[in-house]
C-alpha cells in the first residue's frame, strides 16, 4: 500500500516520534545510504585518494602552457 504524504506532514509525524524510534529511524536512513556521508567518511576517502607526483604536476603545467601559447597564435 502506498500513501501520498507531503513533506511537511512527514516532518510533523517524525517530530512526534519517541526518541527510541527516532534513533532507529536515523540508523535505518544511515544504513540505507539516505542519511548522507559523514564528514569523516569524506575526509578518509580524500586522504586515501591517489595524488599527482611533483613530476606529473610539472608536466601538466608545461602542457597547459603549451596549449595556451598554441591557442594565442
């Protein structure tokens, strides 16, 4: 059975939940990926992500400079 409930109505229902049920709802949302990523999860992802070496950064800068000179001609 599917029921159409507006967002405002849903928020009012959620606000009336007892704290134990509210905690359960939060856990369910986080478990299903609907609760959004935590800042610590994003930070951990970024810290583990690959990075450019100094040589790669220099090569990118040289290439960018060459492309810009070519476009200016």
